[in-house]
């Protein structure tokens, strides 16, 4: 038996090694595993750096709300510049030829393949210096935004992956090379938590000054998120946030910065007032660019808090139904010591869920506070503009408008609408009577400015009063004129905006916000999601939080009462004068008429066999695109799960969330997502659904209100004087006994 065991031991080791090598045959860089990489894909990776920098400056000089967050835009400009320069240095170092030598060899190259004189080789010291410079540039890029820098390095030359390693072979104490090598180190695919020790990041953080520790702290927190060490990740992110806020305060506290900010503000006001060309506005220096580090930390810390809350959901609900017996009066029956301990454990877990969900909500709102939103022009003004344009287009010359100006805004009428004026006399009287209007240099009134709010204001306790109606109510009249215009809602785009909006809804769900209030928040989240458009810099990306929110709505049977499917609510607004939907999709408000639905069902009726084949084909295609499918077993499970979900949707188990309209949209933006999220329910979505169905609003524990301490009466002449001041005589007709 001993010989058998000894003979089988090497075979077992050999089989284990073979299995490990087969499962980890794909070896890739660590930065390719980073989360939200798809959010930073887009044409900014291919645009020339000069054009990208010009677009960033133009975006910064625009009045709020800007198209894209300036901090993110300036970061990707600097990342592109650093990665491109580092790529050139890495290629030069790998070739070993100087720049003049490479240019000379190209000049001597003839069409017959006869090269000129051999280019001189660079010395080893020169090659090392070039690689060290490339590592320094990459370190700055990863410090700005490691996700965007990872995407940029993926699109660059493969020589970048070995730059930091070559530098460390000669100098193992190079902190910047260590930081870059951490991202470029080759590890088995999908095994970040197993092959990513924190020792290298610890050394980087210890060897950097405090003002440069924010970025590596953020990186270490993201690694801890992969490992499931959420408490440590929250601690690192909190410390990194303090550093970012301290640097921001130091940067804006100097007198030079105040003068500079005042100068740029005056330039922007002059540009807004006179229509000045944005190219004449002076460009910001690199050190004056806004930083997105604080936004990154807030977003990631909010995700950590939300993960901690979801981790404790099962502990807060396990055994709750069995441990809730009551007597005839409704009072809880005394339980044993073991049951009391279990009840206390559930109370503690419930407190962790609520506390961390509240922290996540606070951070998500702080993140949204960096992004601006405008409801556009008031509806009354838009209607008046449209009416005037149609009058001119139809040849109605009852009111002649001088200088080709279509609208002049007079004083507000009693109904709150702006009154248009057309002649010079009324213009002068209007200007004299209403000084609150802004006027051009030639004496003409200007269009009213858009009201700009922080995006977080849409989720405040008190809603914004001037929001356009969303979603459109049934039976609302829409202007069919080809000259009609909209209110022009807009929001500043951020690559993580969509995920933050849906994560905020998940946090509200854990806080057990009332369905009515949560419905308002859901409508505002869909409002911003349909307006978010990163054109022409970013492409739309899949959002894990969006897929979880859709799954929660489906499993909880739309407990908040959405009138339309979520995909339809988040559908991007039409461009130009395109209609909201095609004829097969129903009315303008998104509802499908019974007649149209009946006619469509007659034409699209299919047999059960064809339906099963169609569902299976769609399930296979979706499963092949799922990143969680790694082998035959997971592929089969993914296909079966998708088939089961599709059958439930066909049978109407999804309730009002069943999207019955045609998937062929009449209009589709280039950056619009197809809407195919991850159909397999995640652990987070399942936990939140269980929380909705099983968690009570209260556990019967009354919160103790803090007792207000009475201030002791002060002694001395000061108290007597204060008492005399407070004395007064009441005038009263009552008699005093």
C-alpha cells in the first residue's frame, strides 16, 4: 500500500499541475482585469493628441453644463500624451538605435532593399535612461486614472509591457517603475485575487511623499475589492480622499490661484456676453487643470459601502420568519437565550446594511454633485419660440420682427409667461420696466439663460420645481411641426455616470425608501441616463449596476410601479426632429395600443417549436458574450439560465416590465448601448431582491432619542442683567387678582 501511495503521489501532483496549467493557460497583464474598462473606450484613443487637446479646451470654455466633465477630459488628454511619448521611447529602447540614426537609415533605404550605412547603436546607459523616462511617464498616467491609462496602454505597443521590468532589473528601488510594473505584471487570467500580493503597493506608498500617496492608495483599495477585503478598501479610500481634498484646498488657497480663477471667470463672462470665439480664451496650464481623483475615490468608496451592505443582507434575514411568534396582543413572546443571541445578530447585521447603504448613498450623491444638469428653457418660452417660427415659416406677417429677431422677451405677465414684443417703442418701455433682463450692445434683449443644477439636486428630498415632465404622460399633445424645438435638457457626461445612477437606486432600495419616493428617484435616474452621451469622446458601456437594477425590478415584480419598461425609459432622446418611436411601438408616451398589439401578434405569431428554437439560439449567443463563461460547464449553465429567463418573459412572469415593443429602434445613437445586459442574476441582485421581499420596515426596536441637557443658569450680575432684558409687559384686558 505504501508503494502504491508513493507511486500515485507523483501522478497526482502531475495531474494537478496539468490542471492548473490548463485552467491558467492565458497569461495577461494585471491591468486588463480592471473594472469599468469598457466605460473608457471610445474615439479618444485614436484621435490625434492636438485635436483631443483642442476639444478639451473647447469643452472647458463652454457654459455649464459642459458636454463632458472637464476633469476627466483633461486627464485623458494628459494620459494620451504620456502613453504616446512612452510608446515612442519604448520602441527606441527596444531597437537600440538613436533617433538620428533611425532617420538616417530611412533616408538611405533604396527601393531594391539595399540599406544604407548601419545606424549607430545607443549605449546601455542611454537605453536605461530612455526606459526610465518611459516608466516615469506611465507612472504619471496611472496616477491620473488607472482605468483610462490601462485602456490607453492596451491600444499601444507591446513594448510598454516590459519597460518597467527592464528598469527594475537594474534599480529595484525605483518607486515609479514598481508602480508601473504592478499593472504590467503577467498573471493568469481571471485570478487577480490569487496572484496579486499587496507588498509591492505597500512599498510604493511608503516611499512616496504624502501628497503623492492618493493614487497608490486608490490602487491598493481596488485590489482589496478584488480580494473581498472591503473594510481595508474603505479605509484606504477614505485616507486617499483626505489627501485629495487637502491638495485641492492647498491648490485653491494661494493668491495667485485666486487671481487666475478671477481672470478666467472674466474671460468666460466676456465670451458668453459677446459671443467670443473659444479659441481666443487662454488655455489652462497643466498644473491648473481640474483633477478627477476625488471623483474616482468617491465612486469606488460608495461601491465598497454598497458591497458591505449587500454582504450582510443574508445574515440580517436568516431565521427571521421562524423567530417572529407573537401572542394574542401582538407582543413578542419571550425567547430563549440562544434565540435572543440570534435576534441580536440579525439586528447588528441589519444595522450594518442600513448604515453602509446610507454611506454609499452619501458618496454617490457627492459624486453626482460634480456633474451639472439643466432642465433647459421653460416650457412657455419653448412654445412661444416654436409658435413664432411657425408663423414666419407659414408666411404670417401680422407681426413684423425687426433685424430678423424672432423673439423679444418682455415683462412677465400675470400667468407667468413671457410676453413677446416687436416694435422699438415696446422694446424701450420693456427695457425700462424690466431691468432684470439682459441686453445686447445693440439694445436687443437676449434669450434667458438656462438654469443649471447639480445632478444630485434631482435626488434631494425636495424635487426641483422646473423639471420637465418625465416620462411623458398618456395623452400629452406633441407638436408635429417640423420647426418644433425641445426644452434641450442636458447633463454633463462622465464615463461612470450610468453605473452611479443605478447604484444610487440600489442604495435607496436597501434603505427601504418608500415606493412613491423611490419611483421619483427612478424617473430622475432614467432621465439622466437617457441624456448621458459621451459623443465624440466616449462610447456607451455596459453597467453592472444597471443589469442588477433591471434584475431587481424583474424579480420584485416592479414593486415601485413603473409604467414602462426600464430599457424604454432609458432610451436616448431622439436627435433633431426624429419621432420618439416607430409606428409599431405605439403612442408617443411609450404605451402600445390594443389594436396595434393585436395586429402585430397576428403577423408575428409563431409555433411553439420555432419559439423554443429562437429562445435557444438567443441564449447561446448571449452566453457566448458573457465574460463569466470560462468552460463547458459554465456555458451550459449560462444557456439554461437564459432559456429559463426567456420562457418566464414569454409567459408574462415579468409583469409590466415585459418589453413588448419592437427592438428595431427608428433612431439609434452611435454610442447607444444595445441594452443586452448580463441576464444571469448576480449575487448582489439576488440579495437585494430577498431584502425587498423579506426585510420588515422595523424590527420592533425603538430608537432612544437623545435627551437635551438644560443649560445651567449662570450666576452673577451678568445673569441678572440678561434676565431683566428678557422681561416685558403684556397688554391684556384681563384683571389680575
